[in-house]
C-alpha cells in the first residue's frame, strides 16, 4: 500500500544559512551599540569630571556639556562601526544623520540625564558620578531604538542618490 504524498517542507531559514539570522544580526548590533556607548560613558564621565573639577561648572551645565561631548563621540563611532553596513551616500547625508542623532539621541540623553540628575543628585543626594551612570543606563534602550529605526535607517528617507546605476550586459 502506498503512503499518502505529504508536502515535505524543509524547516530551515529561508535565507542563506551561512548568513546570520535577523535576531543574531540585531544582537550583534546591540552589542556594538553598547560597546560604543560604554566608551561614550567614559568620555561623558571624563568630560563631566573636567567640567566640574577644572572648569568649576555647576553640575547641570557640566552634565549638558558632557552629554553633548559623548553624543558627538558616539555618533562618529556608530556611523563608522555599529551601522557600517548602512553607509551614508554623501557627506551631506552624514550631516543629516548627525542632526537626527542629536535631535533624538542627544535630546533623550540630555533631557533624560538632566531630569534624572536633578532627581538623583538634587533630591536624593547621590554622588554626581554614580547618578550619571544611572541616568546613562536608563536612556540607553530608547537611544538604540531611535538610532536603528530613524537615524541609521535601512533606506534613508529623503536621501536622493545622485549616482547613476547602470547594468552591465
């Protein structure tokens, strides 16, 4: 007796198995983001310590200056390392990304840091460096999502590629 014919589907990744899955790719990007962010935390803490100790700025303006220093540092590394697979087509595209990065990640970082520093240092009397580490950690996840979906998007909206593409015959 013949067995019924069953549609034999192969349960595997539809894409090339030699390429990482979307989840693995997202995890790798998240790890790169955190590596850059970790270095950025060092940049921010150093800028904060210099602003407070050497320049004798109040903790809130010192925090804003330190955050902006870290934001610029992080943007450069994210464009060259974290999202290197999504290169800017032209220098002006990179400038637009910097504006977007500052408007999103910068705003989240500066406003989030200032609000949390006001709460943690001003109200709860935590040491300003410890409070700053807490503030940076809280803002990190939102910044990753904004960077991935808006700043370094796959197909840049409004970025017109002026290069002509021709197909070889």
